[in-house]
C-alpha cells in the first residue's frame, strides 16, 4: 500500500480513478486510433494483390521486361521489375507497379526484327525470346518474354510476319 490507498483506489490528478473506468477508456481510444489505420492499410494491400492477380490471369497478358534501343548507342538497361503487357490492336499496353495500375500505352508502327533469343535478361519462365518494336515516333523498344508466350509477344504482327515468310519469291 502506498500512503494508505491501494492502486485500485488511487485517485489521479484530474479526479478520475481506475475503478471508475477513467484509464480504461483512454486505452480503448488508443487501440481504436491505431487499429483502424492498420486495418485500412491491410485492406488496401489485399485489394492491390487481388487486382494484380486478376489482371495477370486475364487472357492475352504476358510477363515481360522492356528496354529502349538506340541505333547509335548500345541498348539501354532492362526494366528491373517484371512488367505485364497485352496487345490491344497495334498498341502494347504495359502495366507496372504493385497493383499493376500504372500503365503506358505504346503505339507500335511495326516490327524491326523477328523474334530472337534474349540471353542477357532474366525473367521467370526459363528461356526468353525478345522482339524489337518500332514505335510510331520512330524509336525502338525491345520486349523480352518467356518462350512459351512467343505468339502472344508478336501480337497483331504475327500474321504479318508469317505472310512475309510464306510469300512466294518472284
């Protein structure tokens, strides 16, 4: 005992006591103030991961790495993180970020080179192939993807490449 009063009966400076519930209300308020933001963050992360998984499973979506290719200099560096792309007509939509909500529309004019091996880049899926795309503004982009996604990687230019390869010589 401290000065004749037990801890349960101790009166605080503001006149409240633990027995009256003065201290417990503050604890519940603090827990609520900390708990609500934590649940909001966990909900946002869960929603982001669900959005990412749903997008990755959509038809026509393929994992890839991208770099710019300059004609005068050596090629640029491959993107560090794996991005996901899909073709919409002759536009390559490239999605990046945690929830894949950042995207870039890349209007493609044609294929600079046919599909080739991509030995200098790493991506899940084993052997990689790459294709160089000539953009509407004249720049060249190289896109690498798993070999199993080769037809999807070519996009709308697959039929054009096959027609060129099968064209009779005169």
